[in-house]
């Protein structure tokens, strides 16, 4: 499976600021996704990062709060804007590949908002 | 609406015994099911999957069973090892669309 690297792995941010998370994949992939796992909860899909066009957001997530870039088939960024403590979460980049469209995850980026 | 449910928040098993993790779903359109394992401070790791055209898939110590009529799947780990202690997520998708995850089950394997 593809190797997925995320930066930063962990950060503590002040409320009202923004954090941009980078995701680098070691091979070209068509489908890239951003998930969130809030404390004690399951994984929730934020959006599908589309190469060369706007991301497709799930219900409850908007572009102003979670702008996403996908400049090529190996890289994507997720920005979490105007941070509040409720944004404290693990943010996970993932790709879909292989027979059956299995999704593989990066190591995650742990965000704490203070 | 929680389409994928893992009703057991935690499970404790003795080393060497079988671990059985359960998952129920409500959407009859789901045709692909996966299990992920997650250690603290790491991203989820894909374990095993099963297509709806099968009722069993085996990979080493891990076997997934699918009962479509009951909309139920289970993950069997045998023999269980202390390194298997983690959170296990069940996930499902329909027609290659987005994965829907369950809430997870914490497995503790005692040595």
C-alpha cells in the first residue's frame, strides 16, 4: 500500500488561529480523503480532496472552516481555520487504492486548541 | 443515523484465547466491509476486508465473517496476543462510496 506522511504530527494552537496539515503520498493516487477523530469518537469523513478542483465536503463541514488543496496526485493540505477548543482532534489523511477500494490512513495529526 | 454499530465499547480476552469483535449495520446497500486496528498516537491500520459476495475471509490469525441476512459481521482473532490490544473499527461502504465507521471496540488482551 501507499506510504502516507502527515505533517505536523502534533501541534498546540491558540484559539482563533489556523493550522495547515500537509499530506504527502509516495505514489500517485486518485482518491484522497480527510477524516477527523474527535476524542472518544469514531472516524468522520470531512471531505474528499479532488485533484484540480474544489473538495467535496460532507454534511456539517464547510470550505470556509476546512479549506483543502490538492495541487497534484501525491499531495494535499487541510487547513482548520478560526480554531476553537472543539476542533481539538486527530486529523487523518487517507487514500483509496487496491482491489475493493480499501482506504489507507496516514499517522494522523494531533491538534490541541488552547 | 448510525449505520454501522459496534455495540461493545470494550472487550477483555486472555492471551491465547479467541477474540470476537462484532459489528452490525443497517444499510442493505453496503457491499464492502473492512476492519481497522488503531493504536494510541497512530493512524488506523487496515486489517482485513470482505466483499458482500462472500461470507468469510481469512488472513492468518484474523478471520472476518459476514452474515448478510442478519446484517452482521464479526472479526475473529485467534490466538489473541498482547500486541493485539488496540481499538478496532468496523467500516462499510456502498458502491465504492465513502466509508462509514463504527464507534470502535477497545480490545485488551491479558497475558
